[in-house]
C-alpha cells in the first residue's frame, strides 16, 4: 500500500511539473501566427429590416469567387462566420422581397499580428421596390471590409460606404 501511494504521489508530481509551463502561461497558446493552424476571423452579423431583426434570410459565402456555403440566418437576424485568414470572401445576404446585400471581406493580416478583435457588422435590408434606387449600383458590394492598421481591427471602408450610399438613394442610414 505504501509503494502504491508513493507511486501515485510521484505520478502526480510529474504531471504537475510537466504542466507547470501551461499553468503559468495564462492562456497564451501561440506567439506567432505560423504556430497555429486554422487561424480565422470570427464575424458576428445582425441583419435588420425596417429597424427590426430580420428572419427568413439566406447567407451565401464565397471564397475567391467560389461558393463555399449556403445557410439560413437565425430567427433573430444573427449570423456567425469563421473566415480563414489571408483570404478574400464575398458574403451575399438574400431575403425574398428585399434588395440583396453583399459584403466583401479581405481577411489579410500583418504577419506579426497574433491578437485582433472579431468583426461585428450590421446590415439593413431595403425592399426591392424602394423608390429612387439606382439599379446599376445594386450589384456592387454594400461594404468592403479589411484590416485597418490605425484602428487595430477589421473595419469597412468609410469612403466606399459613403460613396455607395449616395448612389443608392434612401440608404444613408444603413450601417455595416
């Protein structure tokens, strides 16, 4: 009995010593991006219609212009995506009776960057019969998203968004 207790103590001590580095690391798993596989950008979205949460909409995700996934948003108008780093994505948001919205997301990051915030977006859908809309511009992405070094995260281009909103009359209050 004494031998087994001693063996158990030695085993526990060995496990503790081997894991001491992990216990003291305070949750930091990698120091460089190339140390991690499957690095991705979390995207959290909210789709709105007339100021309320949308339902019955579909998301279509393209990576380098190739369709990768198609799925329905939840009943509260939310969606979540995990987009691979250093790729180009187009996200189409489609709802019957409403104008389609597209988001273009460039997930490129500076090579030394290990930590970065999730991307949060809000999309306001307009009825397909909205007055004053220039149909030429409805085929363009509603927002172009990329990593902004100054702001330290993924943000849409304000210049592009302002320009496209002036071309699509009536959506100056839309947010992304």
